[in-house]
């Protein structure tokens, strides 16, 4: 932090601020200027104490000079984070996670898992616990859905990515999942973030639909600071005035997050656009823009899906887009995981 004093601040006021900084346990560095004095602060780990300094006589403003997130920042960890998940790695190459929005029944799940494995996909998505806008909509199969996901892995060897909706179901989900997904609505559910920070599995943290990049990185900081370093960020679209897509997929988040953080970032073009017809171009764009992968909704019969059918790809379209990713990945010197 940097305290900027008013132009008419007296030497006594400057000294009082410096003294207060010492009381906070930090070191003040008084920097006299032509028109005003500034006081640099070192030894602080965050913006704590900012409010106390802001109200002191003679203070014009207190400026934050370092990011409030530490452990997830590139500054503290310049190398990109990469970790193993099931039979693949995230953060190394381009990871494709695919599958239905919800686990609906055994037949559709196994059919999807088998299809994806034939394509070369190593991670299956599918919600057993679903956060639905309407309480009357399909809420997911719950424990039965988890059992089916475990069966899909047993049968095909595919890794499982599934959502944890609340603190109470983390234990059960953790038993079967390879990655715990935190949905957009829960990005700032701090008790859930704290719980998954103690989980033994990586966390896929979706961006809140109205969250700034900084709020999202702070949410990731909760997970990492609690002890779980294996966090995957996932941009899934934010709310704007767009009326012809479900959300606005913020692809510009990719280079920004890459600059600010060492964590891998995946793109969810399904929730980002809300329409299957727009998903393929966003898949290609995500790869070209430097994302670490995709999480895409795929369903054997989208017109009969119990959730998010309109944005789910059928097998034929998925096969085509998966093939179309290959030459772009090759041109970028990347492999599809
Ligand atoms: C999902 O992945 O099916 C889902 C509910 O995602 P989001 O939290 O991004 O809406
Ligand atoms: Mn969905």
C-alpha cells in the first residue's frame, strides 16, 4: 500500500501516519515529493489497515499497489500450474472435458462415456446435484447420479468431473469425483470454498456470473490458501445486456488471467452461449486465445435432455469440433489431452 498525503499535510500528520503504520506491524517509508508526501508501506501481506489509515488527518488516499491475492498470483509463482487428473494432466496441453449437463440415467451416461472415450476424451462431466433456477426443474439424481458416474469410470476408465452444491455433499462427491466443480452460483460461497480447500481432489472453480476477475481470483485464493493448490479456473460467461446468447462468454479473461495467475483456465462455451449452434466457434476461439482447455456439454439426444438441451452438442457435432481442434492445437504446438 501507498499512503498519499494531502498537499497541506503537516509534518506532524505525516509522522502520526508513519507511527500508526508501525503500530499495525508494518514499516513506513516516507517519500517526500515536490508538492506532497507519500508513505510507502512494506511488511504487510494485504490491504489490512487500509481503513484505519484512510481516515487519518492529512491523508488524501491509500492506494493498493500489490494484488490482494497472493498464492494464485503469477508474481509469487511464475511457472504455470499443472497437475495430474485421472489419466491426464490439466495445465499441460489442451484439456477437453465433455459430457451431459446432468446425469439422467445409466443408459445415456454410459453411451456418452463410451462415445467420448472412443474420441480420445479423458474426462467426463455430468451433474448429479444440479443448481436449477426453478425448484420445479430436474434437480439431478443425487447419490444415484454419483453411483452412475462411478460406474461410467469403472467401465471406461474416463475421469469424472461433477459439481458439489453444498458443504454437506462434499464428502460423498469427493469419494467418486476426480475433480470437484464449483458452479457459478457458488463462486462466493465461502464455507464451500473452505471445505473444498481441504479436499483431496482438484477443484474446477467457475467464474460467478457477475464476478469481476479479481473476485474470481480471490475465490481461488480461498481454496489455495486452505491447502488445495490444484485449482482450475473456468470462464462460463457473465451477465450483460446480450439478448441473443444466454451469457457473454468473456474470452478476454484468458490472457488477463494468464498474466495475473499461474492457474489453468478452461472455457465453458455451452453455458457461455446457451445455444449449440454457437458452441463450435467458441471452442476454436478458446484454443486460439490460449485457454488450457474446454468443458463442453454433449448429450446423445439433446432434444430430450432433462437440462440444458439447447446448448448441448450431439455426438456428430462433437466429433466434428473435436477433429477441428486438432490442426489449431498442432499449429500452436499443443496436444489435446
Ligand atoms: C453446469 O456446468 O451444468 C452448470 C450448472 O454450470 P454453471 O455453474 O456455470 O451454470
Ligand atoms: Mn448445464
